[in-house]
C-alpha cells in the first residue's frame, strides 16, 4: 500500500499545485481531475484504515474535528435562521473537500514525511517554472513580440486567469508562487527567491504580494538577526509602495466593493447575531460569497465562527513561531499563515489549495520533521 500511496500523493500534489482552481481543462470539456483525485483519496483512506496502514494521534484528530466544526456550525446556524436549503448547500459545498484531510492526515510516519517533502519540492519546481514563463511573457508583451489579444482570448476560456489592463494577469495557481517565495527565502536560496518575487510583483496582485511578505518577515525574525531584518523590512516597504504606484487607481474599484461589503456587514451585526451570525445561506448584498473571507464568516457565523476559523491556525502555528522549529516546520507554518492572511483579500483558505496547505501543516506538527 505504501507504494500506491506514494504515487498517489505525488500525483495529487502536482494536480493541486499546477492545477490551481482545477478548471484548466474546462475548454476541452474534460471534467476536473480534482474530483477524481478527491474520490480516490477517500477510497485510499478506507483501504489504509482496513489494512491498518492509517495513523492518527489524539492531537491530529482533535485538530481535524476543530476544522470541521466551522462548516457544521454554519449549517446549524443557517437552519436555525430559516435560510434556504439551496443557499446553505452553496455555502457548504467548498468545505466538502475538507474530507480529504482524513486521508492526508492519517498517513503513516513514512508517508507523512513523504507528503511534506513532496509538497515542498513540487511547490519549488512550480515556482521556478511558472515565474520564468511569466517573466518571459511580460518581457515579450512589453516588447511587442506576442499577440496579446490572442493570448487573452485563449486563457479567458477558463475561469483560472484574471487579466489587468496592462496585460499582466494572475492565475489561481500563482497562489503557490507566494508559498514558493516563502520556501526559498527560508532556505536562503536567494536567486530563486528573487525570481519568484519579481514574478509575483509583475502580476500586480497586492494581496498575495503583501501577505507573502508578511509571512516571510515572520520567518526572518526566527532565522535572521536585527540588521538583516531591518534591510528586509526596508526592501519590502519599498516594493509595496512601488506596486501601489503601478496598480494606481485601478485598485479603487475592488476596494470600493470591499468597503461596501464591510459597511453592509457591520451594520447588519447587532445583538446575538454578532455572536452567532446569520448562518450559511445568508446573502451579502444579494451575493452568496464575497472576497474577504473573515468578513463573510463574521456575517454568516458571527464571532463564534471567527474563533472556530482562527483556532486551528493558531494551534498549528503558535509553537513554531514562538518556540522550537525545524526548517521544514517553519516553511509549512509560514505557508499556512500566508494562506490565512491572503484570504483577507482573496478567498483561498477554504479552497482545495488552502485545505491542502492546512493538511501539510497538520502533518508537519505530528513530529519535528
């Protein structure tokens, strides 16, 4: 079973990292491989359990159930508030992928180690390839060497790419560029780190750039001295201001939507609702979802839901940030912090990509890998 599991873990990791939102093959009419891998993961979990190849300690199980408590509570609050079943199902649907945690987080010790090593390696390979290709794209675009309209029409056939007026774009898989930059920074592989950061900068995506920088600064406080930290902070602030100048007024549209959402949510939270929320299925300005995940959670699950959401992240990260750590644990924990932080501006944490990062954080906390 170990050999089958190793092959599957490798393929699953490649699909998650390179596949982004899982919709790259939509124009060809091919169903997402993500659903296939999800189903296979549940089958393998069952086989591992039957053959006594699954392992889970009480801490792992407690973490898993604390993570699952959020969607369960959201549905309960929605039912109590009398929300429509269809709308509740729409809110619950992204959390179904959390069931894959039972496969990934009950692997035996050998496979747990393999899953962590594979994840880090695949993310770094993807980051180098994607960064190189994207930077070459920008160079050719600015040099007038490619037909931008043709590229735009082709990539727009999927929901994976988001274009800027300048011709720059962001792919959902670029979420892992932020994680790759963190990995390279912690390993002090500065050439690959610089390559990845430049690519991120050129995507003109403020949230991913900002929170990867914050995660890297947390790591820097653990691995570097005061002088290096001051230099890195200065460089990060300079890069941040430069990105704000490049983005310019274009950011106003998305920021105004977020501000409207914030105003609506705050004005809708009074009394017990602010504690327990409106429940899954509640609408925010006639929308089921908004970009700012904590704000959506606050509206639908109240302060209690925010606590349920933050608790697993704190449990998985606090020890590494404040106490002992290994390089690998620091890498995974900073990836988790990045995933949680970037969800303030873009909904990543409770997508398959974010859930996979959560799984790796749970695995890294099993032992001091």
